[in-house]
């Protein structure tokens, strides 16, 4: 079950980004609008979510709305030099994309974000038009990767729905 501070129009920060990532994951918000600012579009998406869950449709993310939201996706900011399970999942997702023949091989699935993984990330970013900096953040994780709404986050197995 999710929890967090009460958020509403005018709120900013990492918890707003969390809500926005969840809303993107459940396809109620645009990947390119994740900005950490709770504005009218975030409020509208929250109201749509609340309506779908039978909650009071007030556009405020309070305890009931947090509790109804799916678990946060595990999509942190990662870049060259990072290691661990999220990097391993990223490499898996990049291998899935590379198997279609349109992207470079990210190298072994070893959980080490090195030059080969960075090159694959840069190529993916360039192909998706999200700015090729080699850093995997919200736009890279959540930009649609192809048909059926797949994203790098979903292809990496880091989504929760």
C-alpha cells in the first residue's frame, strides 16, 4: 500500500514525481509531463484515477488516494557507474529492445552500468527522441518504446501493474 504526504495543485517535489510516475504507469498521464509540479494536468489525472476507484473526486492525493494507488514502480535515476538489480533489469529491457535489431547490444546482463550499457541507452534515447545523455531518468524509463504501450520500465520488469 502506498502512502505519502497530502498533495494538491501547487505541490512540488519528489512525492509529486512519484504520483506522476504511477499515473503514467496506469496510463492516465503523459510520460513527457513528469516534472514534479502538481498542476492542472496532474490534478485532472488524479481525478480520473479517483473516479475509477470510486473515491471522492477532489484531485487531492490524500490517504485514501495514496492507499488505492498501485505500488511505486522501481525506476530511479541511473547512469554510468551505477550497479545493482535496477541496472540488471535495465540491461534486460535493453536486450529485449536490441533483439528487434534496432538498437545496440547493452552487453552482458551483469548489473554494472558501463560504457556498453551507456551506448545502448544513448541509442535508445536518440531513437525515442528524449535527449541522448546516457542517463536513465523519468523520460527514458517512460517514453513509449513501441507497440502496445510498452516502455523501457515495463520491458525491464520494473512496473507494478
